[in-house]
C-alpha cells in the first residue's frame, strides 16, 4: 500500500508566516497504512527565495539517514529576518518498504527577528486625553501613501495596546478576530504578520487600524474587577514593508498618522458592544476619504515603543470557526422575544438587518433560561449586552471587540416590519483559537456520545487565546488548576501544542511564587517536544525551591488559602471551596506529585543531579504526607472519593497492604454512594484513572452511566450542550442552583473524556509524542462498540471495536513510522504491531 506525506509543518505553527524561529524544526505527517512501514532516510529540499542574504545556492537538498520525522533539526544556515523559503520532503522506507513521493511545497517565513527591523515604527495613540475609570472608546488610525511600481511582496507587521483590526484600501487584513489575543503585556506583546500583497495598489493607498481595549485595558476580574491593568491608553504599532522591482518601501506608524473614533462607542469583553451606525465613517480606510462634518480627525502621539517585548506568536489566532443557525424564536412568559440557538458556545451574533434610522436593538446573551426568561444571575457583573443603533439602510453587523458565552439571546427593539426575525436575519458566529481538530470518539451509547460532544464544545468555548474557566460571567480567567485537570483531554481533541506554548510563556513571565508543572509535562507527553520542558523547567524548579510556603515537614504551610477539591457535590451553594476533603490534604498530595514530575522533567532533560535531588525530595515528601495524613493502619484523614483517589493514583501509601485496603474502601464508598460522583475539580480528572489502575474499571463504568445528580449524564439528560461548573448547576426541577459559581460552560468536569479516550477508545501515548501508542481497550457498561481516532504527529491512529456473540473484535489502524502496543481485553496478552491495518479478535471475551 502506498504511503504519502500529508503535511509538512514548522515548529508548532499551523501557518509558518512571521515566525520567531530562525532555524525552525520540521515535522511531516504520513498518510496511508502500509504494513510495518518505517522511515530509513529522508531528504529535505529547501528553496530559499530571492531576498536570500547568504551565499548559499537557491535550492539545496539535505539527505539524512534517520527514522525521525517529528521536530527534526533545520538542516542548514538559519533564516535571516523576514526571509522566506519553500520546503518539501521525501521519505525513504527502511529495508524493502516503498518510498514516499515528494510532499507538496510548504512555505516558511521569519518575522522581525531584532528591534532594528522595526525601522523606527512607533506605538501611537490619539492625541487626546484617555478615559478615566471608564470604558475606552475604540480608536481609528489611518495613513495615506503612494506606491509607484508593480508589487512583488508586501508584509504588514502589527501589534496593539488592546486588540485590533487592520484594513488596506477598505478591505480587511486577514481573518483573525480579537487579535492578538491576551498576553502578559508588560512582558510580551505579540505582533502578527500578514501577507497583504493582493490588497495594495499602484498609486494611492490607505492603511487603517482600529483598536479596542480588549484585555489590555478593559475591566477584568470578578466583582467590580479592575481596569487598565496593563495600561490606560490604546495604541498601535505597525510596519508595512512593500517590495517592488525597484525598491523596498516602508510605511510605519509615526506622528504623520491621524486618528478619530467611529460608530463603536464602547466594546468590552464582559459587557458587550455599543454601536451607533449613524456615527460610521464610510470609506475611512480608503483613498480619497472625506470625513463627515460630524466627525474630526486629529493628530497622534507617540507612546513608549515596546521593542524589547515584541514577540511573534506561538499559538494560532482566534478566528470565526463556524456558524450556528437559529433554532427557534421563543416568547417568554413576560412577552420578551428570545432566540434559541440550541447550543451553548462562545462568540456573537451577525445581523442582516434594515430598520428605522436611530432605532436601537438590544441583545442580551445568556447561557440558560429560568422560568422561561433569560437567566442573567449566573453572569454576575457581566452584562453581555450589545446595543445596535440602526443607520436606516440595509446593514450587516456584528460586534468587533467583545465576545459572549450564550445559547439564548433576548431581543428588544427588533424592526419586525422591515426585517423578519428569522434564520435569514440572525446568525450565530462561533469563535475560538484556531487549533487543528485531532481527536474523535463515538460509541454505541448516545448519552456518552452527547457528553463527549459537550466536552468538545466547552473546550472550544474556553480556548480563546488562553484557557479560560468560563465563557460568560465576569471572570473568564486562566485558572491553572482547571487547565491542569483538562489538559490531557484537550491534547487529544485538538493540536494544542502552540496554544500551550504561547500561554505558558506568559505564565512563566508572571511567576512570582507560582509555576505550572503538569501542563508542560502533559504537552511533552502529547507532542514529544523537549523544548516545552526546557522553557518551563527553570520556573518549575524555582517554584519547588523557593516559591512554596512550607511547614516544618516541607509540606504546604497551613496559613494560606487553598482552593482544594473545588465544587465537590457536597460543597454548600454559598461556599464552593468547603469540600468534604481538606484543601490542605489535596494541596499536599499534589505537592508530592508535582515534585516527582519535576524529577521526571530533569531526567528527560538530562539533568542527572537535579533528577536525583528531586526524586529524594519526592520520597521525603511522601513520608511527610503519610505522617501528616495517614494513620498506622493506612486510614487517611479524609476517607472520601478524592481523599482516596489522590494517594492511590500518586502512589502515596506505604505498603501494598495499605494500598489494597484503600482500594477496597474507595470501592465501598462509591457503592454506598449509589455510584454517584463525589469529587470536585481536584479529584474528578483522576478518579477514573485511579480506579482503572487498580482493576476497578467496571466500577467507573457504573459511575459514568449514572443519570441522576451528581453525575456526568445528569447534565446530558437535562439538555446540556456543554459541561457545567457544578454537578447541579441546574437543579432537577429546572431551577438554577442558588450558588454564585454557576457557569454552564466550564470544562473541568469534562476531564472525564481523558478516561473515555484511553479506556473506551483505547488510545494513549506509550511514549512522548506517540511514536509508540498504547492501545488498551477495556469494554464495559452497556457499550457494545466504540470508535476513536487521533491525528498524531505521525498520522491517524484509530480503533474500531465491537463485542457481540462472536466475542471481541478490533480493527486497528497505525500510521507509518510508528507502532502500537496492543493489550487485549482482560489483559490476556500484549501485541506489538507496526503500521498498517490490523484485525484482532478474541472469541472468548464477552461482556
């Protein structure tokens, strides 16, 4: 069977334009399922483009005797700043395996690799006083310029204090939204690179930029929040580099630009957008523009140039990913008009509308209804309200610098006589970071399938530049504990490699006494990139050495606050942290775990002295944990599901006898609880894995199949389209939980999908990066068949199994240049198979 190269990529970029790596590592993914195919050699053909500044020939080929196909080293002299190249790959099969044809050419281009390349472009703002303790009105910037020759190439490099959109000659630059996302703006300011060659004209041109407050200076945080965390003045810095057959011309932001405001009055992350169409300035980013008499354009001022923190992105931009049609128009008991899109998600509405000039439409977005009315209480202090004042002409409108988490929208002031309110006039737009979808799952159980769909939707709704905890209320923050729990699930569902790398750089930048240890290690397991560990290791090590307030035993000090097993089912509605398991107990258990992870990080990085030191420290902390929390009989201080799952999964018990007894007690606690869940954020993602580790997979199948509260399928039975923050965010009678923490789009409890992928789907990496996969399916519950697939760095690996009267049968696909360790159900044997399609059966196995 033929094998081909289906994708060539650089580092972790989906599109390698304007990247920061001058010597980017190269990966290629295979397609086809030839039996036992491995790579013996490869050839990289590299064609450097005309602006090549080296003495190298334009086209080179590099032959390597190697089986490596993931993150292989750049084979030649580094790329210069803004230099581009085209690359294609040919792989040669080892032994008698066939060779691949040449891959398609893929382009790579560096961004601005040093400060001087910015050519003196300045961060500019409107020359006016900024707003004080109030939302910032978005700004418009424009610059006219002329080009006299036919264009060969044009690149726009742009960043903002805020979030921006750029236009050239009235046309939108790129398709990213909310650009450039959320960073630690004092440490790193991401600039984007665009190919704008086709937007420019010979003759007069205009570059326009609009900037909104976004996360940079908008209100953030629960309660009243805080404004202007990173700065109180919106600004933009841009450099347009145009290459013709005669010269290179640079148009940069400086004091020759002009500024104004437009129809967007305010546009806030939490509160929504206020837009007055009567204040539009048609053609403001086109040549020959004449400003309306009602507006004025003023000069600009220079702000401090952020050259030392400008950085190219590692992760994908936020984009409009899909659209959802209106499902139903409802009339509430109070007579309000409510739109139901049938799905909770993050994004906004696009209106196709005409109405009376000056009339205002109000759109209030919520996740759920209560008593047939929109439920705004879960939003707390987030308004999630858009106000659109109409122009009197037909218009297509959507907000620019906000997003909402919602399923329902209350509409007030709709011009029904001019525009019927239906799916032609209203469309929902879904936005999130544009990650490649990699993981899929389906089974014979429709409720489990719906749960899995809900997990994916909650991920999409909260992977918006950073991993947020919720998409609607006045929070949407990057809590590291939530992402720790969900990361393995996320890494299966999407290619999150660039997303994590981008965010973790900011986490590292803002470290004072905190660090993320498990997230980079999970990313390493998924993608096999040691650079991720290397970038985070110094911070992880410093956290253990200096960042943790400890007691005399080396465990956490009891003085500080710990979130613990947040929102376990028995926590009171008004006290989500009051779990049945001590928060200090949870913190200490995780401290032992992450100390061991840092030892493993050191081992993978070849830091033998650190490895030995942290291994000993982890051993000492295990002893301290037992002395603090486990009695001489092996009974832990908190005999709860979380209280037992953590030490079992982390191997904290002193003896095998204590471990086995704890397993039995955990099983009984679950049985006595009618197989209902008893864990919060800290315990849920490990509960199923801990039970499976000790051969109690059947017990977890029973938990997974429950449909009464608290359970995963309770939410599904009540019509959830995402996973909830609380097990009972919606009570059985359909009313809202009286508590404050009440998101209906929160991925933490969706971490159960990691167990679903590994145990029902049977897929997990046996070594970092999936060079070898573990295929270990453990059928159970009422599931008689399942299918799972994962688009690994080598290609698609998939399982398709069923159990019937003829026993167990598995169809397995393994991609080229990789292999799989297959453990038969009941652990009746292990097979090591190479690439190809494999049919594996066990007629003796029955459910």
